C-alpha cells in the first residue's frame, strides 16, 4: 500500500510503497475492534462507587419510639433503609470492570483500525521526526505543513528525541505515541496519523507470523 512520504522539514518528497501493510476484507475485524474499544474504556473505570449497608451506618440501634401507646413501635431504628440517613440496599459497591482481551483479538482490531484509516487516506509517513530546537512553535509549524487544520493528530515514532517531546507537549491537537505502545483506540480517535519510517516498521512487526 502506498502512502505520502514527507521529509523531516515537512516538505513532500514522494510516495512510498509499504509491503506487509494489513489488508482485510470488508467487515472482518469490526467486532474485534468494537470489543477492544469497549474493553479499554471499561479498564479505565475506577469502580470505587460505594454505599453503606445498614450495618455500616454510624448511629444507635435504639428503638425510636416506645412500643406501647403511639402506634409506631415497630418502625425500626435510625439506620433502617427506609429512613433518611439510613443504609442503602442494593446500592453500588466497589468492583472491578476490567475486561480481558486476547492478543489475537487485539492484533485483529489494530489491523482493522489501520485499514480503515488507510482507506480514508488519513495515514502519512515522515522520514524522521526532527526539530532544530525544542520549541512548540517549530513543531506546530511542521504539523500545519503536513496536516493543516487537523484537530487531532497522532504522531508516531519508534522512540522520540527529547527535543521533539518537549516541543510537542503543549500542543492540544497533537499526541505523541511510541509505535510499540499504539493500540486500536489510538488509531481510531485520530483525524490524522503521521508515522515515521522506523515507527511503521515497528508496528508491522507486530503482525509478523
């Protein structure tokens, strides 16, 4: 599959044919992609919502009213679930929302995400990520040259130099990602993906048999 290739200064050089780029039939991997995205969001939940049972509410267990004479001798104590400030029955308790996803499903989801973005021409390549100085202005100019008026840009490399990391850390529309850590959700959320040549090699190595 062919992608636009840019030089480190942002100028367009040519198109590069990437052999081994995943190609899937229509519909294949869609369920895997959905499952992975749901799992990622579920694993981000803290699951610490908690309510107190009747036995955990602080307060006396003494009868509120005397047994005889008032007709309300059996209303229970102050911690009863029907009284304000009392316990909560069937309320939320701390729990884990984690979902396990197999490695093959993750790889299939990543392939589906890459295929969809490539089909939409949202993936470009750059020879290497370089900036002369660690300044946000320089890196922003580079991104505007490659992907002008893009709200969410995913910048991928095998490993980033310190100057590039410092230059990009204050840009709200750019997110840096190391190729070995990139997942399907990262690919799906980006409007434009710019990958270095080393980065695309690392990504494709995940699919090597």
